[in-house]
C-alpha cells in the first residue's frame, strides 16, 4: 500500500484510528471476534461533551523542562485530534482512552472563569504567569460556543495578571481587543504552534486545526496590533517535518513573529501505540523509517521521560535539528524578542469594582 492509499476503515477527520487500553479502568470493550459483529465496536466518532465541576482550576507546574509556573485548562480532551499530542495520556485519568476518546469525548469545565478569579483573590496569590493552556488547546472548536478562554482573559485583565497563550486555532483573533489591552501593559505573550507548510500533511497530523496559512495570519494580525507573538515549531518529527524548520521560521518572521521555540516529538505511554498504528495506516511506505528516527533521538525507544533530554532528544539527528533551528532563528529573528512581563500592575478589584488596598 502506498502513502497516498488509505485502508478502507481509515477514519477521516480524526487523528487516532483506535482506542487504546486504559490501565485505570477495571473493564474495557475489546474486539476479539470482529467476524461476528454486525458493525464495528467504535460505531461513531461524533463529538460528545461532558461537564466537570472541579474545586480548583489553576495548576502549579513543577516540571523543569516546561517554561511555565501555572496552567489553566478549561477543557480536557481536544477535538483538534493531533496524533502526537502528549495530553492524550491525561484523558485516561477521566476514564477514557487516549485514542479516539481523547478527541471525541471532550470534558468542559463551565466554572473555570469563576475558579480562576477565586484563586487570584487569595491573599497568598503572588502575580505569576498563567498559561492558557498547559494541556489541551484553549481555543479548540468548542471554545466558540462556551467562550471560557475569553472569560478567563477578561478575569486576567481585570486583575492585570500576566498570561501566556499557545494555540493552533485562528479563533484567538476573536479576542483581539482583550489581547490588545493586555499587551498595552506587557501582560501577554502568544505562541502559535505550526508544524508544517504542507496542507496534506497537516490534515493527517492535525485534522481539525486551522491551516498553516490561517495560523501565519494569526501571527500577522497579532503583531500588527502590538501583541507579541511567536512560532512554536512543535513537535519536530524526524523524517517527517524536521526539514521544514527554516521555512517555518522565515514565514513566521515575515509575518512579524518575535520569537520561536521547538520540541522533539516523544511518544510516551499510550501515544506510542496510537502513533504507530496511525503512521502505518497513513504513511505505510515511510512508517518504519520515521519510527526508527524517533527512537534514535530518544535512546532507542519511543518513550522518553528523562528531564533535560526528553524535550530536545539526543544523538546526531537531534543535534542537526538543534543546529538548524538556532541557525534559522539567528538568520530570521535576530534582534527580536518578547517584551518582559510587568508583574507590578497586579491588583485585586473588590466585588463592587473598586480596588482593594494592600
């Protein structure tokens, strides 16, 4: 089977093609005898929405590899369906699979804005960057309906607390006016994640995301409006999109980007099985070569949990990717940088809109 041919049961419009075993569940549905079934066990991949009302929404991030202190995730699971997404594993804690369930069974937290404000009102809170989102995309398709990210930005603006955003959805431009206000006080940075200029590859890797063209337009519109924006070329998948780094960074720089970042793909937990199944169906001619190169940058395995190594990889391929990235940044983004966050503007409004005195 060639790469331009897909199996008859290939699920278009979704990333994962299977539901993997969830070790946290006591029972699982399995297809041991498919010949006796009248229809596939996974009969529908239509998106279903569930609601969760946690007691806290602000999570402290302790990982030394991640440049954030706190994150807020108004959604669990992500309809974008990015096949490589590290957040897939977290969906298992909610009783679902990291595979198709992750992108078709989305958990919405309606109280997120109120819970965020509750944290910012605590006397123990010290102004710090809050990341939207550290796990799944805060501007995924359901945000159009629920507007939880927009409401949280309004809360952060009211308190003048710094915020970092990473997204691959053009929906962020809906909130342009709020972002402009935050930017005028040096309270916001935006990273736009773009993995490829190849639309056919994007449709396979990230089936329900905005096109690369739309994402570069996001960088351009944000930059025109004084909102510092950069490009996250992540994840880099050796043999698949690694050679696109120079063109991605150049195009982002032409659109006004002030910075860039990258991470190497790593397929921890259930993601290894999901990705392997997907690439053998989506790109059978290239599958083994790409999987071998991924293992080469992670010490011979798809899984890599080593702090200091897991995000960038090691070995010759990882070194070449690092060199290519830094050369591209020097060439196209020299002299540009994100403005420093201003923590001094933080304030606590009283319930009636006045300011509490410290």
